C-alpha cells in the first residue's frame, strides 16, 4: 500500500483539519472530528486534491490515480460503455433486486440486523458462483474458517473453488484478491475490517468508510464484483450501512421479523437498475430458499370468515404484490381513542379515519383502531388506501369482505377514489391468484381495462368493478 497521511474530518460538516480538535472550527460541533487516511498518489498531486477526493467518493477512483488524462472531460461518444454482461447470483429473486444480476466491478452493500441471515445468503451466493462461474473469496472477520465450513456443510455447499479467509486486515484482503483474482469477493462484515495505517478502532466511521472506499477502488480497477456485509442496529444509525450508502453502487437490506421465517431483500439504491425491488426468501433449516410467488404465501394464512381483513395490491418495485391488511375496531375505554399502524404510515391512517368519519359517516371517534399488514410488509403506496379503509369499515360493522375481492385505489380528502398507476398489472396479478373481482377507482383507464379483459376473454375470470367514491366502494365490498 502507498504511504499515507491522515486528516481529521468533521462528521457533521465535512470540514478538514490537520490535527484533532475537540470542537470543529468550521461548524462549531463538539467531538465530531474523525481521523481519515489520505493516500499519496504517485502521479503528482496529493490525495487531498479535489479531483482525487471526488474520484474516491464517486468510485471513479481506479482511473483517478493512474492517468491524469482520465481526469479531463471526455466527449460522451468517446466514453467506453460499461459491459452489459451481468452475472447471475443463482437466485432469480436476488437477481431482480440487483437489476438483472451483478455488474462486473460493482460494490454492493448488504445491510441488516445481526442474525437476520446475511452471512447465510451470501455464502449461498458464493457457493453458486464458485460452482458455476469461478473462484470466490469469502472474507470473514467474524467467524473462523471452521465455523464457516460448518455452515457450508449445513447448506450443502461443496465449493472446490470457494476460498475462505478469516482476517480483519484490509491489506491482507487486498493481497488475497490480487493473488486469487476471484470472480466474486464477499467481505463479512465491513465493521470488523480495518486499515492498519489508521489509528481509529475497527467499526468507527473513518475505518469503515476508508476500507469501503479502498475496496471500491479494487473492485473498479479489477472488474471484480464485491459484496460487503454491514450490520445495522435497531436504530439503524451505527457507523456502517447508513454511512456507506452514498459510496456503494447498490445497497440492499435484508429484513424480516424475528418470529417469522420470511426474509425480504429490499433494494434501496441501485446505480444499475430500478430501486424499491423486493425479493422474498424463507429461512429453512438448510438455508434461505427463494419464494417466487410471495403473494400466494402471504395469502395462504388468511382467515376465512373474519371481518376486518382486506386484500390490497401494492407495487413493490416492478412487481405487484397482494398483501392482506387487517383492522380491529373496538369501543375505547376511558374515552381516549387509540390508533396503531403496524406496517402502515400513521399519518395516512389518521387521514383515512377522518375521511371514514366525515365522508362515510362511521362514528369512529370513540373507538380504538388497530391495523396490521400481514407478513411484516411496510405499505407506503397510496394505492392501498381503499383496502385499509375497507378493512376498518369491515371490522367496525362486523361484516366480512368477500374472500375473492381485491381492493385497489387511493382515497382523497373529499372521499373520492383516485386513479392509481399500473392498474392493469395489478388486476392481472390479482386474477392470477384467483381473485374473481377487483374494486378499482372509476376512471377512463378502468373502463379501458374492463374492455381489454372482455376482449381477451378474461372478463369472467376477473371482473373489474369501478367505484367513484369510498362510500360507494364500501357499499359494494360490505353489502
Ligand atoms: P446469519 O446468516 O448468521 O445472520 P447474519 O449474518 O445476518 O448475522 O444467520 C443466523 C440465523 O439464521 C441463525 O439464527 C440461524 C439461522 N439459520 C437457519 O435457520 N438455517 C440455516 O440453514 C442457517 C445457516 C442459519
Ligand atoms: Mg453474519
């Protein structure tokens, strides 16, 4: 590694100092200066030159140090396009979240709470790549090679080309990459890795960021894709994934509920594809298995004859997902009404309660309202409004919503139903899962869709029922 110097960077304003100070002279914040290494470049210019720092931050680092010409502006046609080739990781669910597979030279951050299954998922991916593509370097700073072997045996990974390296030193990792030239590198986890030329402790912001920037440089210059695992605590704000999101090309989070076996792999950033894609996995005794049709799985636990249950169709990235929303409305004690939203936005729920009270005439003011999204999902789209409102009304009136009815629509403040995007895609997905009727906002699009389904001979299989207001929709759903 090149000789390096260090600087102290304020974690609040980004101001740079040559020595440690208790208080940042730029922004006045206390105790925010962290030591950061600035490697010297061989081609003149110090590491702290603006181009160099920018290149490091944006990941264009590979070319930054090598040739000064690379720092000059280039006309667009002369810029070499990235290879379109993508590497499948062996799981269609994960490939989709990555935007169609791994891009060579990309750095993907996989975050999640401890014990959620990050190491399991990436060991499985490593096993697949090692078997089908080429050597894989799996670096673990948390577990010994023997422990990983035990897990690999459980996952039935043979992996003659899967190389394990139990180390926490960045320099050792880089040397191993240079020697092995693997098809994939996994670093488990970034919080354990440290660069010896920095004095700060492993896991600190400066160590984590410096090591990630360096690995990014290695990935870019060698065209080797890399996965970096990062732990997130319940608060989600530790030195780790959150601080690295802007550096990595892709950021995926593995989420799930402790008492459920589902695991959701959620894409929150992707420089090579759409974000907000969700891949669904299930944790079994022999590792994570993908769930290609999650709607069917989530709906399979649906109680047959209970009031307060509605099925909504939410777009998760490019895929429509059918999810059950449950509501329980009970008279409140002591005159203080409570309202809980599990998996829904609290303010949106309050708005729906107000619309149900004022526009539909439900006397919800002296009732507790509990809502829950089944399967641990968080629904953020307004298109689920109708379903949520219907579930609440269903519980309040103690009338069941028919099991073959799916609800799609945004609710406006005057109680009107508003059109949603991708209506056709949503309705077709509901039809595929056996829903015979879809309640949708009345609009030109709904009419067109109805005609289209008729022409395709699908009108019998799934009927589109348009409604212009929430009150009308509830009449139909709860009659
Ligand atoms: P792990 O991948 O070690 O989590 P992380 O790396 O995110 O901290 O997963 C740990 C949990 O997964 C642990 O509670 C046991 C469970 N697990 C299974 O249920 N089946 C399996 O095949 C494996 C390997 C783990
Ligand atoms: Mg782990």
